[in-house]
């Protein structure tokens, strides 16, 4: 059993985007603050801090979740993926990020980091979602520039191009 | 929007968790998925002195079919039930319920037992448990007791759980041949708290009809197999029994109207 006193400074180690990183925090520190303030990973944004807006969404062991509703001490020993880890293609952007750019699926961009982390997990589990299902998944994110239509388009386009890529390989 | 200080413990087993609860009582809170509790802590609506984090307790992380129930342990996430391929053949009502529960990202971490223990009157999982006649298993250091859902839910965020007890498991009865199930709700935006939610289970003898979000807890009523105007009258009588109140989300009258309209529609859907 692990036990920490309220003002105890705890060393928390996570695998952040594939690299082991550690920092010091009190038990009450939120994962969102730990990522930004202790590890300097400011790609993850903080909005409402009570789980409503979705801006702080990261992946904990590959599963999209609110970093503001998770304590840093709960993440100890876990794998955390954030928007900084998404880049991969020749342009430095993932196919999902490219689709967001093509479709103008971001305006101010504040909500985008969280949305990308949700979509990345969701498309991995659900390669062929309907528009309605994508909208249901996106309902967990608030975009106050209200660019939802283009976000939906970008997600559906990414899903389709991934499916086509898979099909192409079978005919090669 | 940051929590007050608290001690933190992460037990390795359910036995350790209930031992901690026995020692600290009502000053301690169980942290499982944290999707209700962390928001409450961030807003400082609760200031427990100890958080007991059971999210990694392996002997509480299970979902299995056992003795005619889908049995869900305290550390099992809502997503682990929702994404179960066999769910529609096990508890088809839950496949209708999950898309209404908050959002994908919340269900990934939120637990079924946590939602039941929190007992928000508009929450979907307590309503589904009550509608199906499910059970809640409470465990303390000395042993376990099993309560019917109807005895467990007592009021707004109030349950029969004693301070030293852990909601160890919930049991959703499996589908019964010849029964129809339906669920629906109305909320301001998708994923928000339901202004009113309704569920129905119908067989050849009777209608079991449940309503959430209107009373201080989910409520259920067994009706005979009525049709037409008689059914409308019975639903209306129940809508008035719920003692709806006006609040900033909706008027009592609007809530009764939702019970009448959505209620009639889910009962008909469960019959078909």
C-alpha cells in the first residue's frame, strides 16, 4: 500500500510520450498542473477544471481522460500521452492533425489539444464511426469558436483515409 | 479550482481499503474513477481528510456474468462495461443507457459502482439498476451485506451505505426472455445531467416503469399492462407522485410533461 501525508512532497514518475519523466508534487496536485508546471509540457491546456470542457484531455495508458479529474499521484508509473507526442508524419503532423489543418478544424486552438487526444483514442477503437457517433464523442469537448462542423469533417475524413490505406495494402 | 489538502492512500486490495475506511470513517472518501468526486474536490464542495484510491485494486476490477447477473466490481470503469461485445446479449438496457452518460472521455475513467455510490438523482446507472431490480454489495471490515437497489438509494446523494462500508460490487440482472427494455432521457445538451430520464421493462403481465431526475432519487412503479388512455392516466398519476420541484433547469410542470411524453414512448418501445 502507498500512503502519503497531505503536505508530503511525492516523487511521481510517468512515461510522458514515450520518455520517462519525473517531478515532485503534493498528493492534491492535479495531473493537468503536474504536466504543465512540473514537467513543462504546456501543450495540454486547462479550461474549466471540473471535467466539463475537455481542454485538458490526455491519454492515460492509451485511454482518453480528463487530466483535471486525475491526481498526479494516481498517474505514477503510468503512460501519459499528450498532444506533444502526436507528431509523426513527414510534415511533423499526424494524419489526424493534417486533416484538422486541411479542414480548418481549429480557430483559436485552445480546445484542440484535448480534442486531438480524444479522437486519437476513439479512432483507434472505432475505425468506422458514423457522423452521429463522432458528434457524441465530441460532445465531451467545448469549442467556444464553435467550429464543430469542420472538426466532425476532419475526424470522418481521417477515419476514411485510414480505412482506404488499409484496403490499398490488401490489393498491392 | 484546486482541491484542499488531503492524505492519500492507495491500497493494494479490497481488504486494505475497508480496513482504512474502518479506521477513518466519514472523514475518508473512496476515490475510484474520480469523475464525480474530483470535480467536487476541485470546487471544494467536499474536503475529506483522506482519499482512498481503489482505482488500481485488482481484486475490485472485474466484470463477469455470475448467477444470472452482470456483476461489476468497484474498480471497473463504465467503458469496460460499455465496450463489452456481449453486453447487448447480457443487459440490453445498458447498451441504450451508456451513450447518455456524460461523455466518452468521462466513461473511460468513471466507474459503475462510483456512479451508484454517488447516487445523483438524475444519474442513469442508478436508474437502470433500480429498473432491473439489481443489487448493491456493501463491504466493511467485518463482512458483506447485499441490498436491493430500492433499499440502497435513499435520497439526493444519500444511500444506505454506512461510513465504514465500500460499495464493492453492483449486480445488474441479465436479460429475461419475453421482456422488452427501453430507456430515454431529456437534457439541455448531450451528456448533461438529465432533466428527466425514463426507463421501462415490459413483460406479458406488467410494466415496470422508472423515472430519474424528478424526485430526490430514482423511483420505480409497477403498472398493469394498460393501453391507450388508461396507460396515460397511470403515467400521469405516477408523474404527480414524484413531487417534482421547480429549479433553474426546469419547472415541475415541464418535468411531469417529460415523464408523460417520454414515459409513454419508452413503454411503447419496450412493448414492441
